[in-house]
């Protein structure tokens, strides 16, 4: 996992930890702002992370006019605006509606979909699933029942390479070829065979079946369903979609989410796409402008934000890729796997979060060194907002220092606590990560 990880939340979460919650779903959106220590926070859902240049410019204008002037990537390829005034909700909504980014007020927090970011852009042979993304978003916004989904319920659209299938979504569509697909029910759950063209509708109907079986609005995700309801969901989803009432063996997905490596990827016809890492997931105005201007001048005018806090710029000619990489490197983006920022992430920490015990962004930057074999994620408290999946080094601030442990899926090694000494902390993190060879 070489892409730099973010300092923001929106993590799909640990399925084993998901249970029915008490209280309402307070997940932030653009119409429901969240109050943080650095001001109000808005989370803008961007299905599949796909933006056209005009929308990207609108987001930056909103951040500069209403917030702290930066855009913050999340672990679902969404964008957050921070440092907002508490009374700016109406102005923000007006800007986003004008850019076509708020198609349904009632559904704005349920448009949670990640997608394979290189789909259609490389020569992997996997089907292009971008049509799924457009159709699923339209179906969600057109469904009265779907408006009841929580802001945490997640769809994943995987073109068969297994990258977003590994993210633990509630419902995952996996392309087999141009005619066939699989619908995974729950994180790592059973697979239903479905025709490729019918896949988005099958996912919507499965989501509606989840809501009916859950019955309780405090059950936000499939993993939190009672055992009997979770066992019944695949058959009920198949019945509603008119599918064969059977599950099949299929791709298990990779052991860890497979983020694209930073750099250039050549696709059909010689077109080039660039994947850029974003240090700490923080897109300053200068970085965002460099991305948008590169996309407009040298690419197709599109950007794709990834679930690994990166950005893909598609549609470049081969001759323009080198120029684009130089421009984007000068803007402070990660353009290759040898950057010390590769694989480094942190939650927002102090001063933005009242629960954080440390300024973990500054600590992570101070501990930068040779590229580690494993990614590392710094958390200011036990909540670990925005943590990655798969295998990684977990660094958590505690009253006694920083606790460091290696995580492998749902298990973790015995932790080591290091005192709050910058040199000792940097050495311990480097040792835990290993040096990539």
C-alpha cells in the first residue's frame, strides 16, 4: 500500500466491531455539518471519487470561501471541508447544487460508493465498470427506501482486480467479464451470480432488503444484523432481483487492499493515467490547482479520488506524462514509490479533534525516513479514525506514550509502548515498518 493515507475519517471500519448503535446516525454530510475543534466539518460524497474539472474547482472555491482553504481526502475517496463556519450550510449546499454534486438532498449521505480507480485505464484486461457507478448512483437517488440507509453503509464496485473488494464494504459488485458479475453480501460474505448489466439494480435491491430485515434504524451495516437476518439476506436479495437462489465460490479478494503504485500507468491505445499520493490526505489550494490544471491541460479533464487517499489523473498522451509528473511533484504530491510519504497516514489529531492526545500529523512528519515495507497509521486516540485495512503498523497516542503494534486483518501483535521522545519514536516506527528492499 504505497499511496499516502489521510488525516481524515470516513473509514469503512472493522466489520467485527460493528454492532447496533444507540442514538441516531450522526455521520456528517454536506447538509448535516459536524462540529469539530477547528470549526464545522462537511463531508462531500463523491461516488467512485470521480470529479470533472468544474466540480473540482467548485470544491476548492467552497473550501477557500467558507473553510480552511484545504480539501481533505477520506478513506472512501470522499472529500471533507474543515474549519467551516457553523452557519455556512446553505451557502455550501448552493455551491454544490450548482455543480451537480447534490442531486438529491434526501440521499446525499447515502451516496457511498468506492470503485476500482484504474478501471478502464490500464491493460489489465478487467472490464470497465464505470457504467455501474453512474447507474447505481441514479438508482440510489431514485429510491425512497434507500434514503433510510445510514451514512456509513458502503457499496464497492470492483472490476475484478480485487482492490476495493478487500475494503470490507456492505455490498460489493465484482466484474467477472463483460457479461457476468458477482454480488458479495457483507464484508467477505457469500457471492451471488448476476448478469453484468443487472448488477447495479441487484445491489440496490439487496440494500433495500437489508433495511427491511434490519427493521431497527440503529443497525447501520450488514455486519451488525442479527445472525438470523444476516443469514437470510442473500436469499432475500436474490429473490427480489430475480436471481438464482444460490451462492457461488468466487474470488476471495487480496489479503490487503491493493492501492495503485504512485506513477504512470499505460492503458489502451497508449493513453496514460497518473496516480498521485497525497501526503496526509491534505490537498492545499496549490496542490489541488495543480491537479485540476494538469487534468484540463494534459488529460481528459477528469480526476478520480481513491480510497487510499490518492488521486488519479486519466487521459494523458504519453508525451505529456513526464511533464505532468514534474509539475505535480513540484506541488508536493507523491509521484513515485520512493517518497518518504509513501504509506504514511494519520488521523486529524490536535488541534482539530478534541479527543486526540497528540498532534499526530506533526509527529508522523517528524518521523519520516526511508520507505518502510509496511504502511503506518498514526492515531491520536483509540478510535483510530480513518485507519487502513490489511497489514499495517498501528501507532496510537496514549497518556503513557505511543503504543505501536503490527496489525494483520483482525489480529494484532503484542504492542510496545514508546515514551514521547521524537527520536525514540521515529526509530521504533522505522523498525516496526521495516525497510523496503
